[in-house]
């Protein structure tokens, strides 16, 4: 499937900023499931530099912008040829040990309720792959997709208690459960093409990957009750949403900011 | 220094000197020394004490003495250890051969709090991660040196080594005339050269190095500014630096100036809010990206802490054999891991004879010295161990060597000491001929940490 | 040098000089209060002082509209809610100094830290023992001590220039404000000009500027607004005159341009201001109106401070 993406992020500042610094994880890697045809990240007036591929295989690059600046739009445009790999992340070049992903962060810290849910879900499971599938199903059942119920700061424990959330909350909760079941798990960001596509989504998509023995990393998207297939473009990963964030930024100059994200994924 | 009841020959001359000097004039010298320290402004902030946090570390005028032959052995041992620790760090952030070979357990490395996934695969210049290695050593006999712990991040105390020597030279020039004492004052220049030797590949001119400090409210600020002065480099705070394009710059009155090497004295998690703690006000946004893309060198490298963890300590002799193919020169103190059931059983049964430490703690905080503790303290500590066994290790209380120390009522008296020499690792490995000798000023005490009532001494290496 | 270091040096001296001015203002008020009230002045002398210190709104919010001597003393000397009180200024100066401790000589630090430690003692004593004239003298002495140790021990490098830029930008501003108090605020009607009250006020102002004897040496005879204005604005030999301050700023900016090999917007503005002041005659000042002239100066001086900050202290990116 050939997918084209246009992802723009507009920052509107209350007062002009003196300096803006951002770290971007906005470029997908080519691997066994996706081949990048062309890809470009741009922002008017900004300087790009200090880029490298990290241990997990993500291209990271740095953007700086000298003020005074009242608004910036970071635009990502590109085309990717995808194929289905049964959710298995194939041919992805990375060297980080999966064991690293057994350590929970603040957002993915399991609590008592999760341990109970884990026990309920994996009871009688047949091997790690089955355990992973059951955990993903349990998360989809436990958290109803409800935009606006949670914030970017909501932790897995909070989302589970609330029983509502968005893809970030599904992914965090699945990671927490997987870790509690001694399965390495991580947060993945990317784009999802949906039927009747071309529609504007409000954010990029997120799901989780669980490391299952010799199969390696396998994607699980509890929000859509499936594993990533050719409709998905994988952008980058981290132990939680903050680490995996496509854009992390700091603006100097005081005052708040308003954010406007639009994502269009279309089939070519 | 005491050989049984005897003073070792290296101290003979010093003891003669003390005996030929009147107590009054010694007392006066002691006062002078304290006044000098105050004037220079060396104070040490003690954590967890209310009120005024700046106080002086007690300075003892009686130096600790090594012969050059003794020192050479120690030097070989320390350098060997520093090389192995760096080889380990490079390895665990790349292929992790030592884990594959089953020498060090994978969990201990990859699930370690100090292991930093963000720097996996990064090539630091010279493959050096820990540029200043401080190794804490105790001596139990003429030939027996034991390593208590390794400090691979930002070991402090080097300003005391230099200032102690400075004060000794000012106050007792006659001793320096009659004994040939190896100098330590080349340390700042050596450090400067070490930093310059690990400049990033992208640096094309004379490298610019800076010290990155959390600021003047930090307890070690004196040392930061002292070293900056001695090296002739800027001491900067996070707000003085910014990232643009491929590099890091400092804000100066003449405009931006590129920085090539950062000797940081702030913790990993505060370095860069875009990579670590987003609320860090001390760091530099984007710094880690420049570092990872080879635009700047950070000393010590982020993630270096995984090598000085007390749980990893146990494996350092194995690292020496694994990476260097050598026999370890310095010994480890026998260590029981409370996480291991049989070790834990032994530890809980023998708490009154052991020293128990927190795996991730430092500075002598939160440790139990069995022989010095009450039954209640021991019982309370046992509960802590049972609650989180993996967080504790235990070691025997060693028969630490003692060193003559001035004591108010009794003149010279033996007191327990340890030693922290400072090893510089860049293109070359260098050990300064001296170090920080810490002394437990209370009679019989084994705790030398300045936060726990310890003091400091000058450390002499006598030329053969 | 690091921009932050330069910034700390610059504010260190500005705040010390400001503390000095507050003490001088309090001295004026104290002497004025010993005279029968002019009645027609700016409500009363104390109110005019607070106005001159530029903190009327803050004062009124805290103490109301009765400008009682004791409240004004508290506000201008002790009050930490007033960022320009002597206590606030000295504490801020020390904070700036502490942050760049290694850029100061130990003598400078002793002077600064000594002032801070003394201040804590003063605050601990009962207020009844803290006599205003003594407090004012003490404050001025602290300023002189720092000034002296700076002159005597600090390297004459770019740091020295930033210390002095802070001093002279602040001092010019303060002289202008003090002069403005007298002419505009204390005595708005011309009917009293030349009277006993008028003379007393002029002499008080000159004393507060440590200029009483210097004035008589230079001008002799009665006070006239013309003479005093000339003295405080245009007489380059008087170290608190506006012209002298401008010349010093010009000298230090000039040294920076030479050292760094480049001029800045601050140099352009400084040149315009210095040119105007050097050529001005006292008639021009009177013609424009003293208050108008001073207001304009204060505004330009502030803009020059902004230029210095933008050129050197923010670390241009």
C-alpha cells in the first residue's frame, strides 16, 4: 500500500518567543514492513541540525528557531510503501536490548488494579505471544475510546481507573500490563490510514509493541483491536509517550502556547 | 601507618618533626590552617541539616604518607581499573559482549536505573565514558589495598587534594624542603589536557572546554569554580548554553562562542529537558542531540553511572580479566548481595559484624555499621533489607589502616583513613600522585564521609 | 566573558548605587521634615520622596495615602516588598555578586557580604535604636567601600567596564530624579523661589548629593535654579552630574568596543546623548523646562540601559 502523509503542527504563542528548540522524531525508518519513498520535515525560518539514528533505530533531529517568533508550523510530508507483516516488526535495525523495556516509567507504572487485570487476562495463556494478545484484548475491553476524557499527562493507572481514554492511554496501559507480565513493551507513534481516508485526524496515532521471544517486537493497537498492518506507518518508539514523542520542545520567552495538529493520511 | 604499635618508616621523619615541635606552636599552626581555609572559602554543604548549610571540613595537619614504591603498585591497580570500567561502559552501550558471555547478568546492566538507553550506540571520542575516575581505597596491610567503591560520574573532592597541599606547603615549607614529595599541582593542567584530548571529531580548532555547574547554590560550587579558575576555562550554567544547528554555544558579551567539551557537574537527568526530565531548569535543551550527533563531548558521558553501581562493583575484577586479560591488582572487598537468598540469609544473621549499604546510595547516607549500632538500629535495618533486598549489599568491616592524626586532648592518635585518588582518562590514562585522604576523626569510627563527621588530610607520595 | 557574568556585575553595581540613592533620598526627607512645612508642596515632603523613588503606588497600596515619616522610612529602607528599598537593593546586589563570586576579588566580596551581614544585625535591633541619619550614613559607606575595593583590586578588563556601566547608568538616573524632586515636586509654585524654604531645600538637596561644599566652591553666592541645574547637569567635574555620568559611560563603552573590536547600538545612542549634553547650555535646559528636560533624560538613559543589555547581557543568539 502506498500511503502519503501530511502532518502539520502549528504552535501559536501568546507572546513572541526569543528562541525555540525542538527535538524531532518525525522520520520513519525503512524496514521489512515499510519503505520510505520520500520524506521531508520543514518549518519556515528554522534551522535543522544535530541529527542521528538512536539505538532503537529512530532518526532524531534538532530544530532551532530564533525569535522573536509568534507562530511556527512544523510540516511533515512524505510517501511510504507499506506491507503487512502480521504485526511483527521485521528487518528493523536497532541495537537496544529489549530488557531495557522492562523498566516502567512514571506513566507506565503498574498498580494493584493492573496486577489483578494481568492475572485475569493471562490465566491459562499458552506462551508469551498468547499472553501478549490477551493483554491487548483486556486493555481494549477495559478502556473505552473516549476523546477528551484524559490528558497527555494521564498515567496508565489513572486511565485504567477511569475506564476511558485515547490511543495514548491504551498504549500506556498495555505497556504497564506487559511489564507486569515480564514482557518487554514500548510505546510506538505513527500514522494510520483509515477507510474513506483523506480525513483530517487531530493527532498522529500511537500503539504498543511487545517483545515476544524469538519473534521479536510485535505491534498491538488496542484502540483498534488489531495488530499493525499495511495501513500503519511506524514513526518511532520509546518507553512511554514522552520518550517516543514525535516533537519535544522548549520555548524561551515566557507566555503560553496553543497547539493545532492536523494529520492527513491518504492512499496513493 | 602503625605497624602493630610501630610507626612505619615513611612516617619517621614526620613524627620526629612533631615531637620536636612544641604543642603550643602546633596548636597555633592548626588555627592558622583553619583560618586559611575559611579565607579561601572552602566550605562543604551538608545535606539534611537545617540552618546554615555551609561549614568547614575539618583539616588534619598530619599528612598521610606513601612511599613511591607503594604508590606505583596502587597506580597500576587504579589505572587498570579505570581502563576496565571504560571498556565495560563502551561494551554495554554497544554489543554487550560481557553480557553475552554470561560474565555479568543482563538484568543488572539493562534494568539498572543508571543505564541510559538514550545513548546506546553512540561513539564518544576515544571511547571514553568516565574521564575522571575516583576510586575509594582502604588499606588493611602493607600490601593489601581494597577498593571500597568506584566513582565514574563526577567524583568530587579534588579541590581538597589541591588546597590541602597548598596549605601544607604554606605552613610547613621546611618539611617540603627536607622530603621529596611528588607534586599534585599539575592536576588542573592534566585535566584540561584530558578534556581537550576528547574533543569531538567535528571540532576543527583549539577545543573550548567549560565546566557546567548547577550554580552557586550547589554544595560543590566551590570546587567547580576552583577548577575552572585553575584550568582557565569558563564555569557555565545551563542558561549560558544554547543549541543551534549542529553545535552548542555559550552566550558571551562578544556573541555566541562554540563549546566543544563540557565537563558537567550535574546529573544525567538534568542535562537536557528534551531528552530527560522535562522540568529541568539546569540543563540545555537539545544538548543530548548535539552530543549524540558528535558535536560536543560530555564528560563524564551520560549513562556512565551504570559502571559504579554497587551491584556492578562485584563484577569489576571479572571485567579486568574479560577486557584486559589481566589479573586484578586491587582487590574488591568481599560483598554479599542481599538480593541473593543465601547471601541475604548470611547478612541478616551477621548484621552486627557487617557494613550494609544501599546499592544506589552514596556519601555514607543510609548505611549501617553493624559493630557501631544498637540492637534497635540493627533490627530496624533488617526490616528495611527484608522489604527491598535487592537495594542492599553488605561487606565485612575491614581492619582499616590508621594514620596519626592530631587529636585535641591527646596529641597524635591513630585514626582510620581511606583514600580517593583521581584517575584521568582521555587519550592517555594518568593518575595524580596523591589524592584525597579522608579520616574518621572520632576514635574507633570507620565512617570517613565529611557528612558524617569525617575530616581530610594531605596525601604525600615520597620520591624514592 | 559570559553574558550572565556581565549581567550580574552590571546589576550588582546598579543595585548598590540605588541603595545609595535611597539613603540620600531619606536624608533629604529627614532634613526637610525638620523645617516648617511648605504647605503648598506635593502634599508633604515624605510623599514627594516616595514619588521621587518611583514607588508611590506600592506605598499607597500598603500604607494608605497618609505619608507618615515612620512608614516612609520603613518603605524606603527596610521593606522587602519594595524592590528599591535599601534592604532589597543590598540583598539583590549580594545575590548578583554571589552568583559570580569568582568574577569578584575577595575584597569586593568582603565589602558586599559585609554589608549584607551588617544589615541582618541592623534588622535584628529594635527599630527605636535605628536612627535614620545613622542608617543613611551606613548605607553610603557600604557603597563607597564596594566602589573603593572595585577601583583598588579589580582587573581593568571588560568586567570592570560592566561594573562601571551599571554604576553610571544608575547614578545618572538617580541624580536626574533627585533634581526633579526639588524642582518639580517640592516646589511647584514660583512664588516661593528665593525664599527661606527654597534656600533650605536647595542646600538639603546638595547635601544629599554630597555636593554642598563643591557647589559653593564652584559657584559661590545664592542658589539659583540656573546654577544648581548647571552644576548637577552640565558640570563635568562634578562626579554625580549627568554629563559626567555620560562621559564615563562613553569611556567604558569605548573600551568595550576596542576590546571586542565592534560597536553596538548602545554606542550610537550614547554618542547622540553625549553630544547633546556636551553642547547644551543651561539656557536650553531652562527653556525646555527642567522637568521636561529631566524626564527626557531619564527616558533616554533607560533606553541606553536597554541597548547595553541587548548588546552584551543577553548573549545575542
